[in-house]
C-alpha cells in the first residue's frame, strides 16, 4: 500500500488534501491491517486504508488481494472462496466494497471523454429466480427476477464509460444515458444500438439538441431548421439485422 497518498482529512486543517511531501503526518499506531497517522499541524488522525478498497477489511491483505483478483477475472463467489481459503459470506462482503470503490475510481477518471462512437446494448441475466416465477410481492420489490446490464461501449478506445444494472425499462435507460453524458466532454458520439425503444427514447431526450423526425429505413432531419453542424440524432434501421444507428447534432 502506498502511504505517500495519505493526507489530513479535516477540512479546517491548512494541510487538508496535501499529500507527501507537503503533508506533515507521523505514525500514530496500527489498526487492523494498516497504520494510522497523526497530522502534526492539527492533530487529526487518519487511517491509511481510508478511501481505499481495504477499508473495513479484516482478512489478511494477501488473501484479500488474491480474492479480488479472482473476482475481477469473473470467478464465482464459491470458487473465489475455495481459491482464497475464505468463507463465501466473507467473499460476499468483499464484493460490494470492491464494487463501490471501483465505481468511485471510474467516476473520477472517466470524465471529459471525447468519444467518436458508442455502442448501447443490454445483457440479460436473473437474480434468484426468473421473472415469471416471482410472486406479486417480489415483483413489487424489484429485487429478484430478470436483471439487465445496460452498457455503453466505445469500440474505438475499448472502454465502457457507463453501465447500469436494473430492469429493461425507460427509467434505467435514461440513467445509462445520463451517466454516459456526465462522462463525456459534451460532444455527442455516433451511436449504434438495437431497435429497443427504451434505448432510443432517452437517447433523444438526454443527448439530442436539435429537431428530428424518426422515419424507419432512412435518415430524416427536419427541413425547416437550418443545420449548422452534421446531423447527430437521427436513426436508421436495417431490415437485414434489425439494427438501429443513431447520431446527434
């Protein structure tokens, strides 16, 4: 663990947010798996694991690191537990900690991205049981049943700037587009997607900035508007593979 990135977390401290060599931290004591430092300026104590994926972890760090690597490679909960010699409940505790930290790191670095092309797609899976086997109460809770992984993928840069897990509804489609919009620099990329209407509707509302008309089979830009930029938010459907292509202005 790199201790040089630790800093005083008291907002009133003059050295707040200052890392080494400007930080004035000295070793205070050890807690669980990491040291704690005391700020020489204000006396505040900060743990070395605060703000990292190691916070709240009591397992040996080498075991935790091997388990995190296995989970990142796609191993199941039980397989990761056998590989790391840990209980499956312990691995279940690791998973949300790692996921939340990875999401925070992704939100920090994936900003002002200039994307030329973006593919929107959904992957189907289910939690506990399929949607048709749910009771009325379970359907109302929206915890179990069908789950869709909404993905925005950039084939040029091989990155996934935004993703959402939820139902195949307009609500989660809009959430995906808003997350994608917050990760870009304001430029609207060339979109490719399937013909799912829950994907197209938020694409117009969240990303479009001009007048448009949807005409199946061809691109149609409203003729009564002076276009000063290339058209970006029109759609075109192909009867061969039922794909919809969209771009925005």
